[in-house]
C-alpha cells in the first residue's frame, strides 16, 4: 500500500528537527494518550470481568443456583423431593439444608451475627468450594451433634480456633412459663474454611443436619432444597421443570438471578459506564493526532509543494500523512495492548507491591467482598479495544491528510 518513497518521507517527518519540536511533542503526547487509553481500558474491563466471575462463582458455589423452599412450613419429605429434582434434565445436584439466622458468641468474649446452615456431612464434603478450601482442621470430624465448621475471618473476629467452643443463640426461642427463652447451644469447631469472599468467611457456619434440626426445632424436615444446575444461565428452564415435577408439593422456587439481580445489574451498569468514560481517553488522544497532523501539514507546506512539482501525486501526499498519523496510532495501540496484558497477568503482585510501598490497603475485602483483585482477560473484548484504538487513530488522520493532498503547490510556494 505504501511504497519506499512514501515511507521514507513519512518517517522523516516524524523525526523532529530544530524548530519542529513542538509538533513532535504533540505527536508523543498523542501516542502516550492512546497507549494509556488502550491499556487502561483493557485493565478495567478485565478487572470488571474478573470481579463478576469471582462473585458469581463464590455466590453460586456456596448458595446454589436455585432454592426450593417450603411454603409456611419446612419440607418434611425432603429426601424424596430432592430425589425427584435430581432426576430432572440439567440438574447436577439437589441438597437438603436447614438455614437460620443466629448470634455467634465465644468464650473469649467475641460476638457476631451469622447464618447457620445444617447440611449432611457427605453433602458438605462434596461441596468443592468449601471442601477444597479448608485451612485448618478436617471435615472428617464433621459429624454428630457437637461439631461446627466456620470461616477463618469469623474465627479471627471471635478469637477462636480448632477445638474451641462456639455458642449459637437463636432469636426464635422456646416458650416457657417465664416467657420466650432464646435457644442456646455450644458446638466444637472442627474445621476452618476460607472461600475468598469476606461475607461468607465472616458469617457462615455449617452444622450437621441432625444437629441443625435439633437446634432449630424443625423435626425431621429441611427448610429448603439447594439445587445446582449444569448451565447457570439456563436456570429458568430448570425452574419450570421443577415446578412441573413438584406441582402437588407446595414450594416456592427462587433462582440466583432473582436473588442477586440488582447486584449483578449494578456491576453491569458500572462496567458499561467505565467503558464509555475510558473510551474518551482514546478519543482525546485521537484529536491530538488531528491537531499535530494539521500543524505538520502547515509546517510542511513548502515541502509538499516541492514534492508535487517533482512529480508526487496527490495520492502519494495523502498516503504520506496517513502513514504519519497511523504510525502514531498503531504504535500507541500496540504499546497499550502490551502494557494492559502484562498488568492484567501480574495485577495481584502489582497490588501487593504498591500496598507494601504505600503502607495502605488498596483492596479492602470488607468493601469489595473479595480478598484478592481478580482479572480475567476476554480475548474478544481485547480485540474490540485494539480495533477501536486503531480505528479512531486512522479516522483522525483522514482530514489532515486530505488537506495536505489538496495543497496547491503554486499557492504554497508563493506564500513562502
């Protein structure tokens, strides 16, 4: 597309000589602006992707894709109901659980609110998000009516460890002649888990199913059936199948999209707004290319006239200045692409280094729900960002190049 003559002239114009440094400085700022815009856009989009995927994995890994709840009373024939649900297409597992809000206290004087879940020991051991993230203790001791599994952050808050007692206080007490008395029961901590999400690590506790049934006084019943499906995005179709299979059983079905719709909608809106704002950085850099090329065309008016009189066509002049502007845009985009990918691949190490140097916490788990900064690079999105950077850079060169090609050599030489 560009011959050797056009490339030589274009790259000669990009090298500043005495008296032309201002134009060169503007071109450098344009290159830096495009590189920063592309890199920042790649980093932010990757972090937002990672944030969404991590949250989705943590929330769904511990809560299930949908829950089948009893209406007005617990599900008494929970094993039969769970068996019918497991036989449906698209269902991976169906686990009966008992769930209730409790107050957690320790002998060391700590207290915290929490969510207690009763689950069969074999079902908890099959729950990969918990079983694969046991920091201390073992799930082998999770059995009987005196064991409990808690998160590491909760253990730190209450200042307890393996073998210590954790007391659960239920707000739904038992009625006596002296009034309602809260139910209180102490359990031995047998394992500590850390799933990486602050909300779960600091508030969730697991009890064996029989112990939870005794504590919450549900009898031989479960408060819900927690269901995992093969495709979380197709959970609505599975919900319809479950309704049809349990049409004679009074249940209420809540899927993860209903339970977390506002949260994930907010994440998506924030992601779109950040994309729009950061795109403006590239757009501003593209306008810098326009201004630098217009100034370059004005400064090179005499050179253009000489080239035209020597036989250079208007197309050749157009391509020379297109190459000048495109070189800045392509180089800036490639630099931004490289910096963005390197940053994403090492983002946690960079965060730790900056945090150590500054002495401040850059990613508070209590605010962002996660204990690490995630980044998931989507190749399709990266290509879109790179294409946008190249496209805007090319568009920015069209008008100045056309103006250079339209230069009348006679007028240009007369004005010198």
